[in-house]
């Protein structure tokens, strides 16, 4: 009887052990530390200027501080024997490296011309665009002149007086001169007003 009881106890113990499931251990994920992002080394996007080109830049800035220039006009000035005397390449590289607003330069140049001589609207555009004048682009010259608040009738009067100070004109001849493509390039209405106010008519 004792042996049987022991056996039963043993069997019961064995069944209890087999029927109990042992839970699997859950692995705890390790915390990851983000890698530091490498800071890119800044690189220069502009051209490396030679010593001669740096001198040309300094000279260009001096010119711009005293007078208005177009981009091409400033290159020609730096390249001129009577100007900077730099090579075309050095002058071009120097001017191209500037951050100058050439539209603003065109406005300033237009005002400088008007301060010394009378111009019609079209005549001033042509002067700014001329290879013997400002050497601005047509777009720059046109935008500059169109943005002015100049009284072109008054300019026609001043131009008429300038013509009369050097030569005798009849009323019609003076109007024709002021209106001519080779003359003042004023409109007929402006030319007529100018000649009348100047006393030619």
C-alpha cells in the first residue's frame, strides 16, 4: 500500500510538471545611440583670383565709386591703356566677380548724362546703349530711362537753346533738327514745343 501511494504521488507529480508551460524569456532590445552627422566642409564656389585679377577688382571698385559704368564699359576701362592697362581676361574675370547691380548703374549713368546735356527719351537710350557711350544693353538702357521722371518737353527746350547758341535756325528747321534721328530724336510735339519756347517760332 505504501509503495502504491508513493507511486501515485510520483505519477501525479510528473503529470503536474509536464502540464505546466514555462514562459519563454523576452529579449529586451538594446538602446541605439545615433551616430553624429558629419558637418560638410564649406567649399568656395567662386573662382580663385590671381594677384593681378585682385588688383583689377580693386581698380574696378574705385572706378565704380566715382562714376557709373556698364559691365562692358568697366571691362573696357580696365583694359584700356589709359585706364587700368589690364589684360582683357583679367579685366573680364575681375568685373564678372563683382556683385554690382548694372540696372542701377544704368540709372545713375542716365542721370549723369542729363546733368551735362539735354536729351530726348530715345536719344538717351541710344546714348546709354552706344559703344561710344554707356555700353549698356538695350534692356538696361530702356529700363533706366523709362524709370526716370524727366520732363522731356523741358529737355526739348534746352536742346533747342543749345542748337540756337551755335547756329541760326528757322522755326521749321529747328523743329526738324530736334525731331531728326540724327538730331535730338524728340517727338514732333516735343520738338515743336521746344522750338517755340526757345524763341525760334
